[in-house]
C-alpha cells in the first residue's frame, strides 16, 4: 500500500505542529491509522506545500507524486484561492477533474477531500462561506458519475467548524481538527478509526487573541504577502518528497 498526498497547508499539516514546529496533520495521521488498521507497513509520501493555489498544486505536485507509483493519492485544493479578491470556482473545480483524469490514466485510487470550513472565525466570513459552498457543490458535481472515487468531505461538517478544532490563526485546524479529518478519511477507506479521533478532548491553551492582536499577528502578514506577491510556501521543500515507511507500531 503506497499513499501519496498533495495539496496546500491543510494537507501539509499546518496548525498541528510538534514541539520543534514540524507539522504533522491529518495525512500523517491517516498513514499511521491505516498501518495500524491493516497491521502492515504503509509507504507514505506528502508533497503538500503551504500557501499554494489549487492549480499550482496540480502543476507542481501531481506528476512528481504519480512518478512515485502510488496505489492511492489524496488531493485537496482551493482554500487559498477562496481568500483572494476574486476567484473562479469552475476553474478550481477543473483542477479536481485534471487530478481525476491523471489518476485514471495511471491506475491510481483517488481520495478527494474538501477542507474544513473556517469562515465563522475569519474576516469576510459570509464571502468565504459562499465561495466554499459553491466550490464544494462544483467538485461534488464533477464526481457525481464516479462512485469509485473515495470522498472525505469536511466542508459540510458543522462540528468541525467549532472554535475548539482550530488553531490561533483561525485558518488552520489544530491537532483536534486534524484528528477528526483523519478519522473521516479512514472511515471512507473502510479502515478502523482509533478510539477518540473523532473528537479529542478540548485542550486549554493560551486565551484567544483579541481582534487587534489577531489582525496584527495573522491578518497583516497575510496582506503583506499578497501585496508583495510572495507566499508562505516560497522556498519550502515537501515534507516527505519520497516514500517513508510507516509501521503499525508507530
């Protein structure tokens, strides 16, 4: 079993960092849970890089991932597109169609995810909610004739939109959120979900930032990157650009 993941910060695991600041996230958790459920090693690669728009994910990560000859490939994208001043939902959905076509050509089982809905905690929440709803509908319509595609749809999950599943920046899920997404993927795969992953206990952390501090620490840096046409992923290499072995004991 060889599982490759492509995408942006959602798939890289941003928001679920270890003590050294290294992101873990739902895809790492799926590899671990999958190995445990099967009682066998899983080969795992993660080419996701934060800050990427949907089409750059496809153009930069899809072919290197397929070149690894995976049995399964997961794809999610579009979250960063929705935060831009303008976005073309159908153009984003076309990226999902491209991934599906290439997986068909290579005989790879596709796992499609939608991201969790962060809109309640963000500025311009109604705009993000509307765009996310449109994108979710567009992607689902592209898959309507393909019951063989594995789906792990997180956008409709109202529980996952609650503040207890999100990190301080309100844009990326915390460890609790990533575990819930991993549980959904494992269930979609027909594998056993470890106890508690659907809703880990809420961990008391530092108090939420007041609006002024939140804008200074999280919103203004994002605006600066847009103005300077830079990305949080510039210069970053994939976390696992080649296979690593995940054993049931991990």
